[in-house]
C-alpha cells in the first residue's frame, strides 16, 4: 500500500468515526438536552471542520501543512500574549516574535535545516528577545515580562513547529511518508484528549488535579489513555514502528499530552482565564486544542529521530 493509499484509508476511518459520533450526538439530544451532550456535539462539529482542513492540507502537500501550522503558531501566540499583560516596552520583541520568529522557524523546517531549527529559538531568540526589550528603557517587571514572552514563543512556536517538522525526517525505509507520521501524532494526541473527556464523564470519580483542572480525573486519564494507546498500536502500519513500538510511542504521546494539558491549564488559572480564546466553537481557543501537542510533538519528534533515523 502506498503512502497516499494509507492516508486515504486513515482519513476514511476518521470520517466514519465522526459520522458515528454525529449520529450518537443527535440521538442523545433527542432524549434530552444536557451540558455534556451539548459540549460533545460542539466538539464533533468542530472536528468535522478541522479534519476537512487537515485533509486539504495533506492533499496539497508539505508546504500547505507548514503554512497552516505557521498560522496555528501565530494565532496561538496571539492568544498567549492577549492573556498576558504587556507594556509599550514589549512592542519591539513582540513584533520580532510574530513577524520574524514564526516565519523563520517554519522556513528552517522547509529548508530541512535541522541543526539550526533545533536551536534557533531556545538559544538565539531566547537571548535576543530581552536584549531587544532593553532599548525601550522600561525596567518595570522586566524579568516577568521577558519570561512571559520567551515562554510564549517556546510553547506556541518552537514546540508546535515540531509537529510539521516530522515531514522533514529521513527514516530508515520510510522515505516520503512524513505526512503519515504527522497524522499519527495528531490522531493519537487528539483522540487521547477526547477519550479522556468521555471516560472522565462516564467513570470519573477521583480528580487528577482539582485546583488546576477540575474536569480531569484519574479514571479519564487511564481509560482515555489506554484507548488512545490501543488505537495508536493498531496504526503501526502507517509508521516505521512495530506494533509494540507503536504502543510505546503512543503511550509517550499520551503522557506528554496529558502533562502539557495540565501545565497550560495551570497557566490559564494563574491568569484567571477558563479558555485561551473563542476561536474554535466547542473547543475554546487555538491553544486549548494545541496544549497537548505542545508537549507531545517535540518529544515524539526527537525520540523518533534518535531511534529511527537513517
């Protein structure tokens, strides 16, 4: 089976699952409205739109994927900065972050310049952003302001960019199949989020982190995580992994995604916000959908590169 045939097969399965979820949602609504059912229906409707966008991107090729993820990083950074108070002295580093760092990071992926892609933001941008802010002469809360901008760029640009960077990987016996690896990551991490929500609503009894994220439960994490791992293991045929290795990689994605969700929920709580934004109906803001990807993508990318590169 060719890479294109595998993509079509996986997308066909996703569309089938969404169709089933849509039918179930409508049946549940007929039995009576509830906040949980409304939330589920809104999530399914949003997923139809997101899957359609992904399908178009995969159909158009790697450049389309990079452009879409660059836009995701741009809007995610905007949400982060919107919730994080800034001062006029931050305007120059913010302009550089939005209009230089975002396009340059994704250009490095397109150019397949791994050596610079891997260190450009953690080293050069990390040092440059506070240096640029110095010229405004505003030292009020300088450390706090600088740290927020650095953290925002790291999470929304550097970490998220590792997802489409999977397209640049050259793996043993896996040439030209980077889109499948990207699809694998997105399916496992997002399915884990959805199944944790479902298992948490059905069986949740013990809060995982009640102060940080009251809706997350231990039962949701275990049940949803195991379900996502099972699906990830069953998708080994679109990856360079064996079934057992695929299960291990899926477990890594699930754990990292859960940690990312909790860490960024803590950031939201510290800022007094429930959601990062309202960009995606039923899902909150862009960062509400990408919080798990922020942690899972870089770890998955480097683990795959270390162990499977040619």
